[in-house]
């Protein structure tokens, strides 16, 4: 249990450092995120949603809105957020509405 707590602290520190250094050295920020993901996998810890949204699902690069990704809100069908990675060009769609609970008979 203590190892997972230490792992989460290190992951938080690495993502904070990546956010601070992405403007000066994008390669170093990318390295911080790679190390954080490896720590999460080794400790069997799931990355929190706030950090998962900062990693491209396709090319696994660190993305920060306004730096190397574009964020748009679309209304078609269901309202959703579209995050476009400017490194690989792929899009991630995140629904904005909460999932409805199914009524149990």
C-alpha cells in the first residue's frame, strides 16, 4: 500500500515538472511523462483522469492545451470535447454528459 502512495506522489511530481518545462524543453517534458507512465505500470496504479487527458491515446506524447493540442467543444449528437493532438493529428473525444443510471426492474 505504501508503494502505491509513493508512486502516486512521484507521478504527480513528474506531471507538474512536465507542465513547467514544456515551454522551454518539450523533449524533457515528454521524458518526465514517459517515466511517470512507467512508474504507474510498475506499481499497478491507474493514472488519474486529469493526467490521462494530458497524454495522447495514440502517440503517447504529453499534450497541453494551447501548446501542442487543440481543444474544441462540439454539439453534434451528444455534447463532447474534442482534443486534437498536433503531434500525430489524431482526435480524442470525451463525452460531456454524465452516463444515465439504468433502472433496475
